[in-house]
């Protein structure tokens, strides 16, 4: 059963309810070959997933380039990317890199990555102005922000030129930096009510909620304020499972049997800032700081994931 498409807010863009989160195939996580990444994207495309989210920071435009060679028309696919651009120069650099490395004439969505508040939006507004000019030239179809902050979602409402918001939301509120799940729900509803397109990230809390995948997924899917849900997928079985969750509300037994149930580990990303919040949160004394980086003792770690809730950089995952 192929996925149906929905309106992405008021952008005039039609997308699948699932957005392929491409971080998982990047060097930051699985580091798939270009060929393997393209293979998964094409498999998902055949299932009806016509929407992809990536970022300049992910360094995976090569995977997308190889995939785009396989589909009949670029117009059949929606690509969203993100950048930490803050000026005309950095916006130009990152947009040019996206267009050149994916070998595409335009990017559907270009978001400013990880905005925190009205102050950061204003501080990056020179980049926004550049992106809006490129939108007028047809190189971008819509401009927006991604964020882990309730404050940034609320701030976006004052900027009608920012048509798209990509907020973090999940059943446990994992990764929401400045408040609760309910407060984020309310902010998203307000942004949606103002006309924003909303596509959500981290429905499984970076992997922490995967043991209760059905309820976690259905929580986000049931939010009427969400147009599409970005999910990282590392195999054909995961693609099948997420498509079934959208269409059926559950995962069929045959598909579940193909999911990789390998032993989990706590992984700490290279961008750890050594704040020590995770060390203080761990009741098992499994974490310590060495050279200003968090290190895990797997013999003590019980994979509870409580430390992830305390990480301001969302760099701790269990998978």
C-alpha cells in the first residue's frame, strides 16, 4: 500500500506523511556508501516516500545525488536541507554546495539549522534575506527553521516569510531544551495556526523510544498540527515498518521479524561539549568526563537513556 501525499502547510508542496531523515546514512551515523544510501532512498520512493530531510552538516549529498539519477523526474521528489548559515556569504556557500553536490537545479526547502529564539533568528537574518532572494530566483521553494526550542517555534510566528518549521516532538519530550512536551505541542499548534508548514523530527527520541515504537509513532502521527514526520531509516525493513505505521497503525508480524534487534549500546557523538549533565544524571556511575568529553562504561550502563534527557546537544543515543 503506497503512502498518500498531504499539503506541506501553505507552501503549495505535496509531500508524503513520512519524510526520510537522511542523517542515519551519513558519516555521522551509519556512514553508508553512496550506492547503499541511494538504494534505500529509491526503495522508500517506491513505497511512496517522496520527501527527504538532510543538512549541510550531514555531508551526505552524494547519496542523494546518486538516488536522483534513478527517478524519472526531479519534480517527483521534495528535498529539504538545513544550514548553520548566519550571513550572505555562509548562506551562499551552503546553498551552492547543496545544489552542486546533489546536482539539482533547486532545493525545495532550505532551513536555518537549530534556531533557539527570536534573538538567533534576528542574528541570522542576513542569511534569511539571501535565501529569500534565491527563492525569488527559483533556487529555493520555501524557507524556514529547524529547532529543539519551544521559544524558536513561537518566535517563528512573527516571521511570515519563514514558511516552514521543523520542531522536535515525541511522546516523552526527549530533546526539548526549554520546556515540556505539552508546551511544545502548544507552540506547534500556534505556529500551525499562523500558517506554518510543520514537519516533525525525532518521533522516537533519537532511538530511546524504539522499544515502544508503535505508541511513540502514533502519538506524533495523531497530532493534527503535523504535516509530515521525519524518521531516520537504516534498512528496507525499517522503511516497511514505518509505512505500515502510517497506513495501518501497527507493524505486521512478518515485517517486525525482519527488523534488526541487535543489542543496543549507548553512543556519544563527537560533538559532545563536555558539560557533564549526563554524568550527574547517571545513577549507575557509568559515565565520566575524559578530556572534556563524556565516556561510557558499557559494563555499568543499563541503557535506560535517562542521561539523554539531560544532554543539551542531543548527542547521546541508544541504538
